[in-house]
């Protein structure tokens, strides 16, 4: 909700006629899909992994190699299926499966040759064109959590890691390219040629051994001129009917969970536990899609995909994704316990240039917003989506509605060039709104968002002068926008040593240290450091310096009323939690915010003086205010990252009131857990040699929280032939 989040009344009127005209000129599915290419399928091929084909391959291999081992019984391990969704409930189930990574879903039939790699197969023509076949593999006997209509196309067998020779033979027998790196003049797609080679000792064969594909993904940062690692992004890797998910690490490095012969395809999924990022028309409408990035073969293993700014299908999504990662890293390291998680994010190159955090997917609160805004359902959606996008979008199903919208990113320029830092500054601001919404809850957020929508509809400005749509709602806007701008400048100072406002860049600290507060209504020009928002108040709560050089000014005339007096110190100034802690569901203005902080931290008269100097003479620092202690809550966002050589890193969010954290371990689910460590931080490195389960709880002198859900740490070899390098 940064800088006229919801667009002007003029633009709303504009959307009903001009946007409709634009839609007839530029179809929706083309507006944000430039640079994408359609997957071109060739002929349907025999399935090399069908039970029948695999049995024949095993028989030929067994007879040719005269192995003394018994030929295994080949029974179906999986089923290749076609899912035919026909209701929104079906689409919601598929979306959840895709987000969780339970199955790898595809919008094209997997038993066809791919003549040209691409980013999508299905492109919906409009918002009603939602029901298309989905293809995947399920383990034999798999049960969907909710009913889905599907047809079994074929029973298939998944070869084990040791059966790779037979897998290559099955590919050749079915007419698929085995993609083996054979010597010139040797036809590795000829089953008889393969059988002759399999009769030789492995070290004498004319093609290489298996390898474990790995590589790197980097995104151009146009502010620094360098390359940013694409961090913690979901990657799909595979070929034919077998696909698996992996993730990039903080170095942009990904490793395949399986070894291969020949080449594999690498696609960006843009779904992670942080966010699902949707840009193109098929993505907005939930059609299963992955952006093709590169292919890897043994000779090019470890290659890097560089995403330049002119690769618009990848760059905008990668830049916003990294901005979300930066936000989560910054705030979780500083005590904010509500980072972005599982958000639905719309990212548009085109549009108004505004951004918004309506939380429609997370809270499903569109009916609440419509009722509170009192401007009519169609007007709410027009202002929220159509005016931002610059093209008409009908109301989409609830599971596709956005938590965040970033529009007009091509407008975020410095010296004529689209700028990474300006885009990520908006991401940091909107992500601070997301954390506030998570902490405050659905109803408070609906009240805030409805107020800004109503302002935009009636006045052409989301904020107006601080008195609209009422003085009460103006105080809530001041609190929410104050927090988001405060966090935006703190994080920009950390990552870039600068922040942008309009066409100018500023030193974030100096800019905020020059903050002047204005009374409401404010008819003077508002800026980030000359405002009725509570940005400066939060800055003073957080900083460690005493100062009284800045001013409280009259919002109409700009005249000096008095000095802003900051003598307040709340806990460790490197931690954001004291500022964030007061953004609760029962806190809607500066008075309630200040009183809550006084009750919890009991800082004495300094908090009363500070708030009064900001024109909020409503905080009582009298006796009886202190907060006291309580048993801490269960740590959130507990996860484990696995590196080579058995190294696993446990991470969780810090918990208010916690003095320390206990780490517990078990070697199987259902077995006894034993405490192995008590630590002060919220990260722990474990070295494992087999599958091991961990859980964590937070403790203080009054007791301990409940345990987190158990998570699995596993051993991954590294450094050997065909394996990824050790970290």
C-alpha cells in the first residue's frame, strides 16, 4: 500500500471503458506473457517405463549379461494419470498439491516427444477457461486427500538407482533418446548396440557413468551491476515422465536428488514456502507451469543460469522473489516472528506502478473488505486489481486471489534503467504490511484495507490528509503506513545504504533522522520524512540516540508547534521486536500502541514524553504499568536445510519471552526423543549419518513451550564422482 496503493477515481472510471477497449486490442493472456514460449510436442512415444516395456528390458539385459543374480519381479510402482478437474474444489486441491510439492504436476502429456522446450502448454483464453487436463505420476495405491477425477493412463515401474543400465535399454527400446554421451559413430539409441556394450566391463564402455546434476541460478542486480544468487527457489528437474523438486540454497546452488545419464531439463517453479509468484496469464489462473531455464548434461554439469534484465519472463519474478527472501532474512534475524510464508503474489511488469497487500488468499476476507468499504463489490475489485493491472481481470476463484500485488515494475527506474533496488524497496514495504496483517489478524486488516479503498474511490488518494474516511481510520492508516515505511528504510539501509523517494535517493538514516511530524488534516505535501504517518515515532522508539531537533508542525500551514523529544530506549536496538510487538489485533492507533509498549516494557516517563511530542498525549506512564513474564510460545517456521557430507542446519523463528531453546533428537518417528542441546540462538548445526528427526521448544524460568513438529534431517553424500561438491 505504498504511494497511492490503490489508484485514483479517474483510473476507476478509466478502467470500465478504456481497459475494456485495451482488452480487445491486447488479449489478457498476452499482456504479461511476452518472452514466454509454448512447449511444442511431437509424436506420442511408447512409454519406456510401462511395466510391459520394463519387463522386456530386464529380460533382454539379464540374458545378454548372463548375470547370476535373479531377475527382479517387475510390478507397477507408480501410475501415470490424467486428472480432469471440473470444479473449483478440484482446482483448490491441485493448487495445494502443487504448492506442497507432493506431486509434480504438468499441463502437457508426458509421453510425447518435446520438439521445442518452453514455459507452458496451456494458455487460458479468459478467466472462465480454468479446467484443463493435468498430468502426473502417483505411487501405486496413492489416495488423494480430497476426491479428484482421474484416469490411469498406464501402470509404470520406477527403476532403482542400481538399475540404470536397464533404464537406458528401456529408453532405447521405446524409441526415446537415451541421451548418452557415446563416442562418435556409436548409436546409443540402438538397443542391440547397448546390449553389446553392457556385456563389456563398465570401465571399457563407450559412454560415461551416471552423474548428479547440479548448477547455479543468478539474477542481474541492476543497482549494483553484479549478480544476486536466486535464493531458496523451487526447481523442478527431470525428463520424460519422471520429475522431482529441489531448491536453490543461499548460493543459488541446486542439486538433483537423483543421478542421471544424459541430459536433464531444469525449470523454475516460483513456488516456495515464502510465496507463489504469478506473472503471466496462465500463472494467474493457476495452470501448472514451470519456466524453462536450461538443460544440463554431464559435460556441462555445474553450469550457471544467468538471468539478465531483458529476460522479462524470469527477471521480474526472480527480483521480487529475492526481495521477499531479503525481507524474511532481515526481519527474522531481528525478532519479527511473522515473516512472509505461503503467500500468493502477483507480479506485473505493466500497470500503474502501485503496490498492495490485500491478503485475499491468506485470509479470504474479500467479503469483509467489501462490506467495510461500502463502495460496492464490483468497485472494490476494479480498484484493487483492474486499475493496478492496466487491463481488465474478472474476479478469480478464492485460491487464486493475491496477498500482494506489484504492478508497473518497469516504471521503477533510475537514470532510465529499471532498478533492482527500487523494486525491492517496494517489496520490503509491502512485506512489512504482510507481517503486520499476520500479527493483527483478518478483521483489523480488512478495516485498514477497506479504509484505503474507500479513500481511493471517493478522493483519488489512499491516504488523503489523515482525516478520511474518518479520523479513527486515519489513525489506523498512520500506524500501518508508519510501520511499513519504518521497516522499509531500516532494511534498505542494511542492504543498499540508500533509499529512494521519487527520483531521488537518500541516506536512509539521515533521511529518517530529519523526520518532522504533521498534525491532521495535513494539506501540506507529504513525503516519507514529512508526514502524519508514525514512521518517525517508530524510528525514535527504535534508535538509541537522544534528540529533540525535529519538529511537530501544523498540517495546514506547516508552522512549527514544538520539538519532538526522544529520550526513550527499549531493549536491544539491534532487534525490531519491541517496535513490532505492539501491532496487535487490539491496537488501532498511536495511543493504544504506546500504552501497550508502556505496559510491557515499563520505560517510565520517557515514553509518555515522546508520544506527547508527536501530538499523542494519551500514554500513561504511571505506576502499575510493567508487563511481567510468561511461558514462551512454540517456535515458528522450524525447518532444516541439508548440505553435503551430512551437515544439516536447523532454523526457527525467535520467540518473545524465551531465554533459551532446547533441541531434541530421535532416530525414527514414534521413537523416544532425547534432548541434545540447550542454546541461546535460533539456529543449530547437526551432523548426521542416517535419517534423524529433530524438534525444538522455547524455554524460560517459568517453563517451556510445546514442541515444534518434527522435521527430518538426512545424509547426502558429496565430493565423490558424479556428486555435488561439499559445502
